[in-house]
């Protein structure tokens, strides 16, 4: 069972949330974040804030 902390729904069933980073693609579309980043973002955003997700192919 996964415990998903600091979850932010940004589109339909897609979320940004704290989750261990496995080092390989392992998501159906959610954005996995480190705990510290997820907590900061969760406390910073407000309901209905616009969210843009951009793929950085340089990583």
C-alpha cells in the first residue's frame, strides 16, 4: 500500500505528490516529487492555481 503525501490534483486523475523516485519511468502520468519539494509546493499553491507541466528532455 502506498501512502501519498502532499498530493496536488492538477488535471483529471493526474497529481503531483510525494513518492519515492525509482530511477525509471513508473507512473501513469503523475509527477513524483521528493518529500521536501512536495511539502513546499503543497504549502505554496492554492486551489485553482494554474499548473503547467513541462518535460525537460535535458535530464
